[in-house]
């Protein structure tokens, strides 16, 4: 069929807009792909997509998404037309700026009619890990044989790279896949296989029709039957007893002999977590899938995991593990990731967002659900507390910068869509739901309001859209409606700092409790503010619920009171009641920090020393976080940090969250200060803080006795102690390394180092040894270790060597060439950037190979932008800031890398001025000399 190319195009026409017009709506797709003649010499595939469309307003143009495809035929016809007459295509063209295909017809499409559109196309496999692409891998850890597989990665806007479609979340249509593939392969997709038709050299597989679904959630994989195997468990709905089969697919070596444990452990975890989610959603009797959920573990993927309806794809590292050699921290990481991806079967698949501005709510809900699911499956883990220290601390640090953004912001282009996936959309939004839940309980007395709202919304909305107003409107916090409360938190960037203090009314000798809010923003960055006060109609005034506890004795509080601050300042009369000290933001429930006078900080420090049991563990973590974030600005001193951490020093305190919070902030500080003279003073003080605990519990720190949380505490203490160069810790790590070294050389993972200590032992040894032969031996042989978690620990440790020739060899021989196909170049550069020696090597490589990185990974690849942030996170002097400015000026930002450039530049500038303005204060505050 010869189709003319359109000429004399109007630049104001719909195809030049960032969003597709809504005059045409897809009802159903049937996609036929021919994938059976692909090899290294032929990376092209062909296909035909039949789309049933409904016309909602008259048009001559069918506009849909397509990127870099070629077209051999286009047929348009009206359904149920007795003449079966085709509508002639006048001309067609693609518009690269918006990645659209325009089919211009000779006859206008009429409202109320349904039309069939058939597009025959062919294109090359993607080379950027998006759309439909090839993944090559070793069949065994020795690299003797290699193989390949085909994978899809359509999220967020990459289905258009695989076939022509309406690639926006608001266009949900039924979908059926047909695929011709080689007869020694198998294809896995969202839904169950319906029929299979074998031929001599290929098989045609037909899948069941998926209910209405956005194109981004479609997925499939073509694997060789000799390469992969599967294992299945059954999970049952608690009310209907309906069975769901969970099939875990992985490479065959993971099923052989004793290696089956690497499949059994995650499969057991998946079963427990899915059972927990089914219990949470037990009132939703409509099945999330007809029969099965496939879990596919692959050697490499653009993300650790991506959930699609009925098919979840993980990297092997993110999922497969041996529970006997996996630390408690790693167990948490794997379980939370599994829970998030499975929760998206309800929020993300069964219902989904209509446009990207609503993505935040889906991300917040599944992030919220994952903690509930893991807690239900493993209550002994006390996982809810880990949200505060694992996610909230880094999110609040990032959200304090001027390059942060409101949760809800305008989203139109594909680049803006890719930029959405950050901690602001996930962690901050989850924290706000958590805050609303906490204070609604204090308003209504009803617990788990958020969970109830999440579940109740799904009733009768299967296959529909998430409607934020319907969910948020059910909240009431104090006198505020849900809309009033959430608008203040969703539409403003950053978060508030709340001053609290008593003043005396001299006219009647009464005591007034003052609350005053202001915008928390890291010092020195106001001139780079992307959201200045004059552009904010809400004036950076939040609706802040605050619960405070008041006391006179250091070992107890006497009064609890909740305030609702909805203006810049408010006064509350306490009459003649007088309290010596107080603590606000109980249970770390609020997404804000507190500001106190020095006498109140002193009193709080005394309460910690006197073991005030009403300051529970999460409150202590909150106080430490407040002290560090306050000192980040010029308005507070690091003397508060020293004061508030004394209780850790004076007694060997055993609370997990306090130590995790301290560890986060100390590590972050030292990563930047490592290049400055002030480093030694800061290091010496915090080494003193951790030494008392380490010396008291030294023996037990290195064994595996104790509860799950106690093992995480041990990991936190030894990591911090070795990071602070406590010689007893380094000596012990060295001793344990040499005990394990012969076993590691033999490729075995069952050795004398306990699970929670392995990462610390490996990293500490390579940071402190100059033994070339050890590094070379591990670098040569670690590829042969079958355990993917152990292999990554060794890889990470090797990148922390202080010998530059080792790092150079690793980067250019292992990571760049990647002959063993087990080193991700971008991941390796990130690891090297964490090493003060490797940072310069990685930064040089990034600049020198910028053009090649874009060509290899794609201009829109968000990982390139994130890598820039990681590489420059510790830039702290004028020289490196100028280097960064020079790089940014010589390589104009493209697509998803633009925002990352702002983040990197602000972080470097912030580090420079933080050290310049705070060095003297840090020296005085942390100096141990009399």
C-alpha cells in the first residue's frame, strides 16, 4: 500500500500538542508480533496492531503514539458497515517532537460509530532498555555459554517504542496479544495463555484478553526453554477461597541441586506477603487476576522491579536470595520491594491513575501498603518503624533544598513524566498520608483511617481510575476538611519548621505557649529558589497538627495537648500552669521539624539521660533528626547535636532507631567532610559516641544471637564504628576477612562471617588493605560466586579500595567491557563515587564519555541524570563546583537530565557554603580537647 506523506502541516494542529486529543478513544487492541527470526545479525521484528476506536467528536485525523517505527500498511474501516467499505487514507506522517503518528483520512469519522484501525509495522529492537529489547546473559556463572531473551519495559511512556498505540494512562482498553516465536522458546505475558499453535520452526501463542488496561502496564518476555525454569505456589483468597498460582521464573541454575534455596526463599516471601495483601483487601472479592501471577527474575533490567498486571519483573539481585546467608537489612529490602510491586496489582492495575498528576497518590498508597503487608507477614520485624529512618530521613534532607518541588505539579511532556519518579512523589506523599492518619485518629478516635479509605475506594471501581478527591475528601483533621489539609501539603514545596516556646504575659502573669511556622530551606540557597514566596498563593503557610508533651520532671511528662496551626503564628494560654520543658511532634508523625530555645534542648537532653520512657524510640530518632537538620542552617548550632546525642555516649543505649538516625546523618556529613580538615574533629567526637557501645557489647556484635531488630542494630553499630575508624572494629573486620578469605576464593558462601557483618567486613578490609594479590584474586574470581547477594557485596567492597590502579582496572576492564555480564556500568560508577579516591575517576569518566553514555542508554534515560547527582553529591569546594558548571555549560541538558542538573548544582553549592559557614561552629561543638 502506497501512502502519501502529508505536506503543508499546521504547527498548531493537535499532533503538536503534548497530550493526545480525546476525540478518539481506543476500546480494544489485538497485537500480533513476529519474533521468531531475531538474532544478533537481525534485530528487526514486524507486527500488526488492530485497534478498535470509538469516535467522540468528528475528525479526519487519527492521532496516536509511535516512535521510530516504519509502516507497511494502514487500513481503516467502520465496524458493522454492511458494505465493509474501507476509508481511504489520504496521507500519514510521524511527528518526532511528540512521538505521534497521524493518519489523515479522506472521509470524516462520525460520532457514535466504532472503527477498526489496522497498522502493519516493523522496527528494530530498542538498544536502550525501553520498549522491546534484547537482554544477553551468561547461562552459568563461569561465562562458558551465553544466551539472550526479549523483554519489555513500557513504563512510563515506552509502549510507543514497541508498537503504535494510545500511550497515555487515561486511555484504557482491552488488550490481546498474539506472538510468533521460535519453537524452543516460551513467551510469558500479563494474562494466561489461551491457545498455542506449533509450526515446524515457530509457535504462535495466543493470550487471553486483558480487561481495560493502560499500554504502560502491558508486558511480555520471550525466554528459551533451555534457559529458564519455574516453581509454583498457591495462594488463596481468605473469603472466596479462590486460588491464585504464583509462578516464579528464573534461570535454571537456580533450581539445580542445593541452589533451589535461592528460589524457595523469595517464593515463600512472596506467598506470605501476597496472603497479607489478600487479607487487607478481603472485602474486594473480584479477583485481581483470573488465575496466576508470574514473577520473572532476570539478570539485568532497567529497574530493580517493575509491576505489570499479572507479571512482575525483578532483577535477580533484587529478589533471589539464600535466607541462610542474607542479612536482616537485605531481608527487609527484598520484602518491602516485593510488597510494593504486589500492592500495585490493586492500586496501579485493578485501578490506575488517569493522568500523571495523580501518580503521587498511587505511589503513596502502595508505599503505605507495603509496610502494612510486610508487618502482617512478619510482625516480629517491627517494620513500621523503619519508614521513619529508612525513607523519611533522606526524603526530608532532599526536600529541604530549593530544587525540590511540590508533590502536585504540571506534567505534560515525556521528559517531565520521567522526572516524576523521585522521593517527593513516594516518601513525602506517604509521610503526609501517615500524618493525616495519625491526627485523624486523634480527632475521631478511629484507627487505620487511611487503610480503610484505600480499601473502601476499590469497591465497584474495578478497571477504573484513582480519584484523589474521593479518597482525600474522607479525611478530617481537627476542624480542617481533607481538601483544606492536603492542599497545603501537596501544592507547596519543602516543609515547615515550627518554633515552639513559652512566653509570659506580664499583664496577668499567665503563660503563653507560642507556635510559629516558617519554610524550612537549606541555608544559602534562597537565591536559587525555584518556587519563591511571591509565586506561592498559599504563602508557605501549612495546616500543621502538632501534639506536644509538657513536663517538669526529667523522667516524665505530665500533659499532652494537640494544636492545629493554620496561620503563621498562634498563641495558646496555659494560665498559671508552668512547665520546664516540652517535646512536640510525638511519634515522629508530622512531616516537619521543630525549633526550640537552647534551654528546652538542654531539658530534653536531660530527659534522655534520665531515660524518660515517654520519649519512645521513634521520638528519640525525631530529636536527633531535628538537631542535625536545624544545624544544617545557620540558625542552629551543632552544639545542639552534641547535647542531644550525649545519652548515647554516657550509657550504652540499645535503641535501634536512635542509632540508625545518628548513622544516617553522620555518614552523610563524613561523606562530604572527608575532603576537609574539619573531618578529623567530627570523626573523633562521633567515634567517642559509638566506642562505649562497641566496647560494652563487642563480643555479641559479631555473632548472630538475638532478634531480627537486634541484628539490624549490630549491623548499624559496626558499620558506624568501622566508618569512624575505630581501630578495634577495623582489627576485628580484618581478622574475620582472613578467616573467610579461603572459602571465598573457592566460590563458597557458607563461611564464618555472620550475615549482618559481611558487607561491613568486606568493605572495611578493602578500604584499609594494600594487599594487591587479595584484590586481584577477588576481582578475578568473584564472578564465579553463585549467590547474587554475596557477589554484590564483594563488588561493592572492591570499589572502595583506596588504590587508584585497582579502581581504574575495575572501571575499564570489568564495568566498561562487562565481558562477564554481571557488572552494570552506571551502577559501578555510582559505587565508585562513594569512594573519595574513586569519585574523581568516575567523574572524569562521566564527562569524557557523556556522548557515548547518551547513545548507549538513551537521551531520556533517567539513570543518567541520577548518576550525575550521585557523582557530585560530595562536591564541597569551589574547584569542583566550577568543574560542574563547566560541564553543564558545555553539554546542554536534555530531556530527563535537566532537573538532575539543578539538583547536582545546588547540592555542590550547598556543600561548599555549609562547610564555609559551619566549620568554625563544628570545630567548637565537637572538639574534645579541654
